[in-house]
């Protein structure tokens, strides 16, 4: 086989629709609409969803519930040594804010867990501050 004896194998080009010829006026594309136009491309649904999202800076899906802030008994007793006196120390939201453990605009639940030991008698505010069973047992032993 020599170079001059080689012949090219032609691929058949795809039929160009909509340029006259035997196919008629609409050229098999139907009438009007997005699919009949030249260069039609259907937009993916994901793009429409993305466009509907707000374009504000810092947008987050806000949680439905306020988060529970957890404190261990040992760390609380260390941080609140200065507030302890002879009487039992009642732990409230305001006390934790003044101690610097919570922000002043904190809105949520507070729970005390039983990790560590209490160095002084502690009582928890029943409405805003919840106490786990193990923490309640350790608090009773201190009294």
C-alpha cells in the first residue's frame, strides 16, 4: 500500500434542518415554542432553584430552635469561684452573663452536665437552667 493509493473515508454529516428542501415549512420541528427555535437548550431545574435563593450577604438557613448551651459542673465551679460565698450559689442566666460565660443577647437553653465536681454548694434556676441527673447527684453531695 502506498500513500497515493489511500482514499479517505467520509463521515456523513448530520442533516441540517430548517433550511428549505423536502421537509417543508417547519422542517419537522412543529410550530412555535422553545423546541422549534434554532440553538434551543432547555435550562436545567437546578439553575432556577439557585436563582430563587436570596442574594443577601451572610444568608443562612436559620435554625428553628435555639441551641442548648452546655456547661460542665467542673468548669462552672472554676469560673464562678469569685461569685461563691457562704450560701448556695444560684446559677441563672444573668449570673452567667456577668461572669462572661454568655453574651448579653443570649437567647436559648442552658444545661449543666455532670463532668467534674462542684467545689461549693450550687443551685440551678429551674426555669432557664436545666441540670442533668449526674450533675444533680453531685450537687446534692456537696450540700
